[in-house]
């Protein structure tokens, strides 16, 4: 019995010691950091999975650029060129008339080159494109990159694209304008005897026709997809995208509405004013009194305010006029009224005559 009682505490002490050793071992395991190789192995294990997820969730987002903004940008660029040309022409206003007309193509090319040099060449938008919050983007680089988060990323045009844009937009237009003016001046289309000039004229006309057909086709594609306004942008893969995602349209519709209202009002005035006779309207609104008109000087013509050389009388009011003044006024205004009494003039009679009535027409 004593041996058993002595063995029990020894066993309990051994169990307590084992439990304390296990607890210390677990504490030592939790406090020790993992090895560096474990982090590297975990990173290498999950790297392919992470790449697949990034490619699947950050693919190219189709973004639609407003077609109206792109067309308005082109129109604003044209207006800007016209304003610069107008200011430049005023500089040469004191020179010989017609001298600047001979170099109109060179002047247009020079202005277009200036706009290209200080906008596209230095990675900035043209004035019209800047007003519409747009910029040029190289779509070729976007296709190779493949990952777009907002649809607005992407590099600008490369140096080669900028140079080709200048060659096509500035040099191409200048060469074509000069070729057309030279062929029209030499009358290549009318020269039936010279076969070479006639053939060159036909080639020019065919090239122009093909270019117009291609431009029309590009316009239809642009209206459908919203990409590439002209053939130059489509050939260079230079696409217009928004420069900032939080910027509103800079052009105010209030100014545009005011301009439209004023244009319509001015056209209406230009249409109505020639139809109105100011003297007739004035005399109709303010008719003269016959009693007061008798006291006026009846020896002068009320139209030219001079003494009549060939005096004629208006019938039936009998006021004196010059023959030519009264005749032309009656021919111009069918319902002519006397300038003194506002009485309708039905005929004219020579002064001092009795039976020599002359009808108004």
C-alpha cells in the first residue's frame, strides 16, 4: 500500500512535467518567425495564379468617344486657321492688291505647319481638340499592351507618326492645291490636241474621285464605330480619346444659342427691309394735316426739294412735282401717296395744262 501511494505522486509529477514541456514547446513554436524560404516558395506558388487573374480582370475596356466632340474639334481647328489667316492678311493690306492671292496656298500651308509645330509635335492637342477635352493616342501601342483600366490610358503619337501626319496633312494639301491650280491655269481639261495634258487631267480627276469615295466610306465607318475622323488618322492609327475623365465640355451652349438667334433675326431683317418703303410707312403712321400743308412752300418739289424745271401736278391733290421725280416714284410704288398731303396719286398733269392728264402707269 505504501509503495502504491508513493508511486502515484511520482506519476502525477511526471505528467505535470510532460505537460509543462509541451506548453513550452508550443510557445517556442509560435514565437519563432518562419524561414525566408517559406515566403519565397509561397510567392512562386501563387504568382501564375495571380497573373491569370490580373489578365482576366484588367482586359481592354471598350470606350466610346463622343462623335460630336470629334467633329466639333475639326470645325474649331478650321475656324482657328481662318482667324489666323485673316490677321495675317491684314499685315499685307498695304501691299499691291492681288499679290497675296498668288501665294494663298503657301500661306495656308505655313499656318497649318505652325499649328502642327506648336501642338502635335510637342505632344499637345490642337486648339479645337483641346477645347473638346481630347488628345491623340497611339492605338497600336494599346493593342500590344493589352491591359487598360479606364480606357483613357496610352502613349501619345510617336515621332514617326507626327512626321507622317505633317507630311500628309500639311504637305499633301499644299501639293494637291498647287496641282489643281496649275492644271486649271494651263487648261489641261480643255486641251484636246495635247494628249499628255489631257491624260494627266483625267488622272487627277480620278484620284480626286477615289479620295472622295474613300472619305465617304471612312465617314460611314466613323459614324458607326466612333474612331478615326479622316483617312490620315486611320492610316496612322492615331485615335482621339478624352484627355481627362473629369472635365466637362468647354464650349457654352448659351453662346451658340445666342449666335443662332441673332443669325435668324438678321436674315429675317434682310428679307423684310427691302420690301418696306420707309417714307410710305412714316407717312401712313403720321399723316400730314391738309390745312397745314397749304401754308408750306408749294413752289419746290417735295422729293428733291428743288424748283421743278418741268413742273407736273399730282392728281387729285394738285401739288407740284418735278416730272422725273413724280414719274419715277409712281413707277416704283404702285400705291404712291403725295409727299405733302398723303393723298393717293391716281394720275399726273402738266402744270398749266387742262386736258393733258397722264395716267400713273
